[in-house]
């Protein structure tokens, strides 16, 4: 504890301190603004490591609990309640890890309105951290909705050609789901007489019918965010039109908010409904895996290809979650992190190319390996990691998920395994189109390889990609007790149903 | 004989009327150069009334044999009216000068209309309701046309007058039915007659229907809303800002008290009617917001949709467990609506040109660059109308929907929530126009309009962190206490 402050509160609110500094700086001092934002996000990362140091990985419950009463509404208290457990800590670290990387990637690409960009980025960080740490439904909802505003402006002001369309589509899709979730939150809060998640989990009196309705209300909001097929159509537009840093955060963290929502709300609060619907969720997940992979293969725009690959990868995450067993759920949690790293890195690679050539057409490139060997090597590792090559991070997550899925339903798992092959197809296609073959276009002959700053952006990602691939144990250790606790809830619900 | 207490209960109204009369008289004699004094005089009058009100608050005074009740409900609304009066006055001078409205009657008329609103909040007798309705409406008809000889303004005035009289006619007709059914015009006496079973139920219901229609015009719920966009568009912007909040709140003040005190026994018939009206208004209002390209009409429809949300929370009023919340959530939302609405109109006031143009969506292009403060403020108001967190509007909707769900109307709440997506589309269109579309908007931000916009925006943002106090305030604003 620093000055007796709760580490979670410090981590969540620290980016706002950076916002205050940015507001004081003059808009023309672009480098000062950039360094301030970077320093803030790096310090936030440092603070989150301090939080990790205080975390007891043997405990599956909520830790570093902070419960500040806020106000009463009609006899129900709403409290600013934060807490971290093995399910959320990795996502918190992912957020604080990716944010400085994303900020550093904007040095050259964001030249206009730098101050606004950095302010929105840090606001977004606070919003995302709040989502992962909030334990009061009203506070969770506030953070959840709040992330919309900075992301809307990031896409709308600094995005690509069709940014207006993409920004509005992103907001409207998410909002539709969120409002259904709000109805669910209000109903649940009234029914249980509390908005507090720990109290709700501990004392669950919902009947199966009620659980099914609430599963729907919350589930649609989360499924849109993940996104699950068939609610995914906002994603390719938002990811493609967002500025590179925005895409990194969108894919890396914002999508995880949806999967995390299932983990934090649907599974523990509506366990019977989750068991009932597990097969259907699994089927939707597999459709997403296959659909995303097939559509990704047919894309001509590199960024769109990566965007669709997210639909496929998040399908794996959902498949793991709804396997409802240890391997499935812990694989899913790890795969959330993996996807954040690998897809984040893929977006960065496309961004590097776009900054040099101002196009993202796959056909505009080819043979870049010869011109940019360093980027080529890095891209190869990232592509293979995204594909799930053993020794790299993607393999560990996908393998664990498939193991879990086989335990739950071999047919669905079999179909999903097909997705692994398809991933190899579209990702190798991606790599081959960009880096292999002869250099067909003259403009590509003079491209400069990665600068020191660009290396600083992407090397940390590579390091963690290798780390998880070679030695994933610490990651599983962090989440294991929390996953066990969640499974105990599910098993109790399953026993009660029979 | 009029007693001392009688006088005290209507003291705020009397203060405003006397002060308005004095201002009118003084205006006759005042030289042209001294006209800057009018707004100050008006503020002074409002402050004096506010002081009188604060002395009377919490006493639960009743006067004229229960015809006027200065209960905590009335005090809450009176405070709201006075604040909107102050905001309207502060917005006006620069605007009036720019568009060339040069009538010293403007400020006294605002005060007179306010006096009607104040009376409306305490009216506990049908005759009182009618009197205060006329008292608040007649000055508004004149104000709507005060930009004479501008045709749009005159048209708005005439339209408002014709539909206003129609509404008054409905109210008066309804009153006569209720009188026929219960042989009284007093709320308490009528309720007692219903309790005792001496009331003629069919006549009473007919009276209720007519009264709901009449007041429905005033609060502009679908399908009695169609005058609002036209009048809002034609009337001078500052007048519209005032009536968009004041007239709507006054209509609600009367409707809620009337239904709770007199027609609570007829809930079986009234509840489905309210449910349908609320659903129609939320859906229709938000749907029509989508296609508006004129900013005044856009705000008009946002106001209509807001009335729908308030009505939604009022649907389960007959359920004793949620009755207090029904009332409190409507009052709380009214407060958040008033702040956002006044702020948004302040931005529009700065955008309006002397000839009345500049009110189209395209005129917002580039506002984010040209007038960052106004654009940021308008963004806050749009988010508040939508109900996005960290605005007061979010807690407003949160409470309204919570009340509807607590009352067992989950379907209505879900419908309301989904129509919020339409509202979001419209709101984000405005934000997009200001920030993402390039342009050189012709904006005249005067010092005081900017102050109003920024003040309202800060209130909407900052109060969203401390909603607890406001909730408590709204919950305490009970009828008859």
C-alpha cells in the first residue's frame, strides 16, 4: 500500500492523472504530449506490476477489495466496489501492457490533434481497467459504457476513410446490447436487493427461467462485444477504420471485455442457464471460428483480414468458456491474453506497412522479406503464434481449449479443430502475400526496415509471445484457484439440476 | 376571508406578479438607454421569489381551504421553475439584441408565465389548475410571437395559441365532468367522494380522459405532440428554451398531482392508457428525432421522447410499493432534463443568425474547432439525453427504468431502453457533425450564453458523481408533505 491507498484504485485512476497533465500542456507541444502519455501508461503498467506483487495466487477469491459506499437508491446501495481475482488480473495486466505499446506506435502516425488523441487514449485505459475491476453492477455498467466515448472519437477523428460509418456502427451495436444488459442489471438488482457482484454470487436464488432470461439480456451485450457470430458485423469496420493504436486496443482489450463479461456474470450468476445453453454457445462459437477463418482468407485488405481473424480467434475463446471445464476455461482466459498479444502485433505490422506505403492492399506488397528482413522475421513469428505453432503462445491456449472442448462435446471440438487448419491457410496466405515471392512493385524496393522505436513497440510483444509459448505455468498458476472456484459454482448448479 | 396563511402559500406567485407589474410600469417610463436594467431587474425579482420560497419551504403550508398546497413537491418544482427562469433571463439579452427584438415586455412576460408555473405546482383544486394553466400559457403565446414582424414567430404564436386553447378547452371540459361526478373541484374532496362511493364513476372517467388529453398537449406526449416542433422552431430560441422546460414541467406537475390525488382509484383504466401513451411517446419521439435536420425540431423531439420516459416510470403509480419512486424518478429526470435542455438551447441560441437561419444540422459542421467549449457542452447534453454514463441523464434514466421494472413493467422498460438506441443515433449524429465534418460555422457566442452552456454541462457531469443527494431530494418531494 502506498500511503494506505488501494492498489486497484491507484491503477485504475492513474491514467486520469496523465489526462490532467495533458490538459495543462499546450496542443502544439506534440512531443511533450506524447512522452507524457507514454510515461503515464508506463507508470500505470508499473503500478499494475506492484498490484501483481501483492496478489496471492493461491487464493481464488476477490483480493485487494475496495468497497466505498456511494449512494442509496430506493433502499439499494450502490458502491464503488473494486476487486481483483485470478480471472481478471491477467486482463488488467494485458491492458496496462498494451496501452504503452499502442501509444508508442502513434509517434509518426498521429500528427494531428495529438493532445486529444492521448487524452482519449488514457481515458479509454481507465475505462477498460474499471470494467475488469468493478464488482458493483452499476459501476461495471458505467465503465463499460464509458469506454464507448473515447473509442468513438478515436475511430471518428483519427480513423481511415470510412471512419464515420465505422464509428457510429460501433457505438450503436454496442449500445443496443448494453441497454439490454442495463435492463438485466436493473431487474437483477431489484430482485436480489443488491448490485454487488460478490453478494449476488454468494447468494443466488434465481430460478432456471429467470436465469435464462438474464443470460439472454447480459449475453447479447457480451456476445456483441466479443463478437460472436452472427453479431460480429460491426467488428471488421471498426477494426479496419480505427487508427493502428485503436485497432490494437480494440482487438487486444475491448473484445476481451465481452468474453470477460461471460466469465464474470453469465457463468457464475446464471450457472444453470449456462449449462443448458452450453451446447448452443459452443455451436455459435464454432460457426464463428469457421466463418471468421473463411471470410478472412478472402480479404484483399490486410487489416480486414486480421479483423476477421479476430472473429475466428474469439470463437475459440467462447468455445473454451462454454466447455465449462478446467482446461476449457483456463485455456480461454489464456487465449484472451494470447489473442491480445498476437493480433495486437499483427495490427502493428500492418500499421508499419501502412505508414510506409499508405495502402493496406495485400496485392500492393510481396517480397518484403528481401527489403525488410527484420520486419519479415518478426512477422513470421507473430503469424505462427497466431496460427498456434507449438512453442509459441497461441498453441498453449488453443490446445487447452480444444482439450476442454473434447471433454465437453467431441463433435463440436472436432469441427473447431478444422478452424486450426483454416487459420494456417489464411495466416500463411497473409504472410506469403506480404513477404514472400518477388518484389513486384517498385515502391516496395526502397522501404526502410523497422526503426529503433518500432522495434521497441513490437519486441516486448514478441518476448511475451515466447514466454507464454515456452513456459505458460505462471499464467495458469495465477488463474487456477479462481477457475476452480468458478467450476465449483457450476458443479453445484449442475448437481441441483439433476 | 383570506388569512395570513393563504397569502403565504401563494407568496412566491404574488411576488412574481407584483414584480412583473412594477417592471411593466417602470418600462413605460424608462429611457431607451436604460434598457440594460431589465434583465437585472428580472433576476432580482426571481432572487426575491427564491428567498421567499426558501423561507416557506418545509412548512407544508395549505391555503384557501386546501386549494393551494405549498408542500415539498411544490417547493421542489418551484425551485426548478425559478432556476429555469434565471437561466432563460441570462440567455436573453445578447440574443434579443442580435435578432433585434426590442420589447421591454419580454422580461415581465417571462416572470408572469413563471408565476403561473409556480401556482401550477401547488394547485390542488381543478379551478386552480385551470387558472394557473392560463396564467402560464397566455404570456407564452405572446412571447412566442414577440419576434414580430418575423412571420415564423407570428405563425408559431398563433399555432401555439390555437392548440393551447384547444388543450385548455379539454381541461375545462374535463373539470366540468369531474365536478358533475363528484360535486366538487377540490382534489381532496373529489378523492373523498370516490372513496365514499358517492362519485359517478363513468362521468369521473370521462373527466379523467379529457384532463389527460388536455395536459397531454401541454407536456407534448404522442399523439398530442405535433404542435411542439412547429412552435419550438418558430418561436425565438430563448423563449423556446424557457417553454421547453417550464411548460413541460408545469404540465407534469399538474398531471402527477391530479392523478395521484384524484384518480388513484381508477388505476385499472388509467394505467393501460399511460402505458400505451408512454410506449408511443418513447418510440414515436425517438423515431422522429432520427429524421430531423433542423436543430430546433431535433431538440423538440428529444423533449417529446423525454416526456415518454417520465410517463413510463409513472405507469405503475397505483402500486403503493413504487408510488414514491414513480414520483421521485419523474422529478429527478425533470431536473436532469432541464439542465441538459437549457444547455443545449444555449448552444442553439449562439448559433441562430439574426434572420433566424443557422439552425440546420449542417450549421454545426466544424463547431468542435471553432467553438470548442460550446461543442463540448453540446456533446455532454446529447450524451445526457441518450443516457450515457457520467452524465446526469444516465442516472435519470437509470432511476426511471428501475421504477418501471420494480412496478412490474419490464416490457415497457425494455422498449424504452431499446428506443434509447434511436436517441443515441440522433445524438451521435449531432456529435459527428460538430467534430468530424469540416466547416466554418457562423457562431455568435456571447459571454453569458457560453456561461449558461458551460454551467449546465458542468452540472450534468459533476452531479452525476453525486447523484445520492439529488435522489434524496427528489424522494423527499412528496405530495402533501
